[in-house]
């Protein structure tokens, strides 16, 4: 995985030297994403920068990568992995292309030379890329179908475009500065995830499955992929076999690497299935004695202090240990105490990595610290993220209230709606209720349906589409930012677009055919996992339940309320009562209000945005 940044300017000021200087500054902000190498390519009207995390073909694959002769170059800066690059390489060779490296980067570049923007339809994997065509003076930005890898852009005052893997790269441009207004705050704090969970105005995200083209005619955007509904004709047995085939293929295909690879193993069904297939593939590739490393996170005193809630049904660690032993991994657990989770240095690092004040507190800090520990031994990790979206695992797929509610279901189930205590004046200017209602109506209008669907099938299709196209975006953002802050590449097999397309088209009764959530995924894991793990209920990422943490958070939030700008955004009248009450009385959803006060204060100090609210 890598970081990319650059510019395209139809009327550049200062010539190539200035383009180079700006691009190098932008690219430097992405150094944690690519600690192994850096490079810049410049011409009269464009510059592309790259930070490399070497994963495949460690000696080759240097970027930006060029093809063609001087004056008519095609130039690529690319982040990600294309898992079908071997097949594409063979196809391109048959069309006369020659290759000097083993890297997938060279295959992506040749694919653009051969097919232009239509090459995107042929790429299978996770990626964000920029291609400059020197002949047409056209810049193409593009992103993988589900949006695993991020890519942002902004218009420059001179009529050009700047892009980067993270917004912080854009703000290294001398003419772009962080700014926040009512509309951008509304987009972020509405928690509707129409885009990434950020609050900057003027910063645009390349859409998942989308492209952006900048040339002499201006900037245009489009999609090469979106979630579509197909007729499902397989019988139940064939469906189960097809799902198992797709999941196994997705997991096994993501094992290619010339560096150490591992798996995130929480002891839940999703990560355990991925880990089982990955461990088998590793043995096939490296020999019967090869052992996959697996990692989990836990909190000191969690076994004693754990209290269940709507998102968490049990303590992960015993299940993770049982799954690791059954699969045969080298399993380790990172145990964190309240001091590590409250450490302001750690929390500042998280906010800086996320480029956003909208996080989930201790769950972000713990994931950040876990990824740091993993990076000591591995460069690539596999994750079970997205299985709940694909297979209907969340409580809102099954609860009567969210299924009946005319709003985004996570606002009811997670408590997020109440966890954003906005200042009354700001809330009034946002017209948040109206905005949510309008956005919800537009979101439902985008959901495809078959004629004659039952009411249950119709609603299930809506919930799955909302989860895959919106809720998943913020989870992928979180995982990418907190892992890449350590130069750790996280691969997400359940985001394989063939699996997503197949599962989205399934009748809902097949998704729940054993009377439980994720029936088909459970069937996939039946031969590979121990029974307690196989039948374990859905469990969200763990949060600490230590009263000492909550007491420390209360004091930290009290201090953060004095940071300039915080009380312009949040409603202090709703926060103050939470600061003096008994720590043990604050449930996770209520505590999240304090977490977001702290994150907002740290973000304001770090980003120093211009606030126009």
C-alpha cells in the first residue's frame, strides 16, 4: 500500500519547478503510508508524487511509473493491490505489451495504455490511482469499487486540480487551507456517510467505483461500477456452495505478498472464516509447516468489567484463542490499559491520522495501538471487515424498530444520533432533521428492486444497500487511516465485488435460512471452525468497560471544553452533566458524547481550520 499526491494545472504559475516543490510537500505528508521509497514526476502542466510501501516485487515497482516515449508519456501513481494482475499480464502480453518487473503497478499502467479508462472494469482489488496522459494532457483519478482505498481532490484557484490519498496532502498546497462551514459540518455530523466522515469544505472524495477526469474542458466525474441487482436463479444448496467458493477465493487471492502477512482474529465468525482460508493458503504457498500469525486486542480487566450492550454480546479473547488454536495460527493479544487509551499523544495521533473529529474514542485508539504492534512483525494484514454488510449481520437487519423506522437504521441502533451534542444555534442552522429526511429519501430511491418483492425482502434490500454504500464507508476509512499511519496494509476479502454482487442479489430468506444472522457465511465456515465460534452471536469491535477509563475521560473532556471553538460546535449544556456523575453510570453510547468532545478539541488544535459557522 502507498500514498499518492499530485497536481494538474492548465495554466501553471512558476513552471515545473513550482509544481515539483508543491507535489513534494504534498507527498511528504503521506510518508507513514509509504515508508520505503518516494518519487516525483513532473512535466509542464502536471506533477505526480508517490510514497511506497513495498509489498510485491520489492526491487521493482518504483513509482511514479512511466510508459511511452518522451513527450507522450503515460504516467501512473498508484496505491493498492490488483489481485488479478497475473491474468491481466498474460492478456496484455498477448496484445504485444512487455514487462520489466513482477509488480502489479506495471500491469495497471499497461492496462491504461491498452484500454484507457475502460481498464478500470478489468481491475480486481483495492486501489486508488492517478494517471496522466501527456499526449492529451488529461488526468484520471479512480478508486476501487467498494472504496477500500481513499482518494481526495480539490480545485485549485488557478483552475487546476490537486489530489491526495488523504486530505492532509491537499493542505500542503500553498493555495489550499482547511476550512469548515455549516454545510460541511452538517455532512460530517449527520452521520449519513454520503461521503467520508470528515468536515472539510471544498474537499471532494473520489466515489467508490468512481473516476474523476481533469483536462482542458474542466473536471468531470463518473462511475464505472455501482451496486446492481441481478436475478438469482441458484437453488439453496448451489447458493451455499457458490458463497463458500467466492469467500474462499477472495481470502486466498489476498495472500500474495513478498513480505510478512498476518490476520486480524477477533474470534467472531467473520474474521475466523478469513483466517481459516488464509492459513490454508499460506501452507499451500510456503509449505505444510507455514504458520499464519493472528492478532487481537483486549483491555486490562475486560473479563471482570465487561457489560453487554446492543452491539457487544461477549468477551472476544476466549473465542479468538479457541479459533486460533483450532485453525493453527500463532496467535497473540495486545492488552491495553486505561492509561494507554487516555494518553493524549496517542489520541492526537489518531485524530491526525483520521483527518476528522468524528471518531469512536477508545475503539480508535485501541485499533491504532494494535496496528502499531502488528507492524513490528508484519506488513500486510487480512481483515473480516464488511461481512456484516454483505451477509446481513447487524442488529438493524433483524430488529423490529430499525426495520420499521423511516431513517438510517444505525442512528437508532448505535446511539450515534444522540452522541453528537451540537450547539443549538448550529443545529438550527444545519436543519439536520430535514437534511436527514431528504437524504434518506434520495438514498432509498437509489436502491434497486425486483418487481413483486415481499415487504420483508424489499426492506432487507434497502438495509443491505444502505449498509454497503454508506455505513461501510466510514468503517473502511477508519481501518485504512489507522493502519496506514503505521505503514500497515490491511486487505478486506469481503469487499471482493463478485462476492458483494452475488450476496446483494440473494433472497433474504437464504441469508437467514438457519434462523440466525449470516446463515450463508456460517455454512461457509462449518468445516473450518469450532462450534462455539461458528455459532457465536454478532459482536462489535470491543470497547473498554473499565470505570477508571471513563473517569479519566470525564477529566479530559472537561479540559477540552476550554479549547477555542469547541463550544461553538457542541452543546455544553448537554455535556456538563456528564462530567460530574459517577463514571460507572455512563453507558458506552452516552460516553461517546465525551469521546467526541475530546476528538473535536484535539482536531481543532491539530488542523486549525477556518471556522465559518
